């Protein structure tokens, strides 16, 4: 059996999501290839439930898998280990969670080689495109610091009340998990969510994410992206204690 894939030229509109390769295809969820990777194209993609993911030697590849992994902020699962780690760091003045202090630095850290494998797909063109979104107020980073050193980070895209988790890294135990907890607390306080996690993984499932049919995801996206986004984005220890009190008790 063969499948056809839409080839995009710069400026072309995306095909309907129904054109994505089905679950039994070699690359399920792949919608299109080519086009331009810039802030304008990213805005259009995310608004339709599409995201880019490709290797450095490939053209931009655009995806809309069915089902879609989604995390409701209030459904986050916090383990005993993470709860203890969060309490310990909140009680220590050396540790802090900050927002948007070094967005590009977080992306570059996410792209760096990992201890158990190569770096991610995040090349220079991807960094530039998402940094342009950040300059427009549509992409943000949550960052964990010990004194003045950034030791963990995650970045995301935000359209209205919809959040799209992109990538995270950590150099300390539970660092990225603590940031995800901070993000979920922030999201609940501002009435944000759901959080799109894109691909199904056992790790995300263990944190409370669930697979949604694509139609249900797109309906939730359409409702959420027309709601107001918070402005400005910022975070401090007092807010985290309040936001995450239910998880830390």
C-alpha cells in the first residue's frame, strides 16, 4: 500500500488534518513536507494542531498524529520523590524558578547532546524560528536555577489559553519534572490548558498525560486559543508554593 504526502512550497497553506498518514502507515501522523520554517508558518501550524519535527538533513516535516498526547494541568501526577525534591528546593533560597530569562539558552540546552543519546532535532533554523515566536510573546521558557546557574529548562508555545509543550532538559535530579509542576500550577492559576504533549510516551503517561482522539484535541484547541493569554509571564517562589500547594501537601 502506498500513501501520498503533500509537498509544500514556501507560503503554501497546510492540507486538512485528515490528509495525515494513518496509524498503520510507516510514519503515522505525518501531514506534509517542505515549506518555510518561520514564525508566521509556526503560528499557522499550531493554530491548526500541527507541529514541526524533522532531522537536520531533512526538509521541514509537519505532523498531526491521531491520537494526540494531552495533559490537563490539574491531572498532573506528582510522585513522592518529586514532592520531596520540590519541598527541599523551595525551602532553599539558592533555588528559584524563573520565566523567560534566557529563552534561547534553554532551546540551545535542549538541543545539546544527551548523556544517553544524540542531540535533538533542534537545529539553528528551529532555534531562530521559535525565538522569533518568543519575541512576539507566543513562546516561553520555564527555567530552574541554583544560585545564578540555570540547571533545567523547558520551552513551550502559547496561543490564547492553549499550551504546546516542546522540549525540556535537566542537569539535576527531577529538574524538568519540577518545572512541569510549576507550569501546571501556573496554568491552573491563569485558567490555561490543556497542554499538548504531541507524541505518546510512557513517561508522559506516568505524569498524567492521556491520548486524545485528534478530533477532540482540535475541538479543545479551537476553544482554548480564542481565550486570553496571561500577560506578562513571570514566576516566583511564593507563587509556586501557592500554585502547587495541593501537590506539595
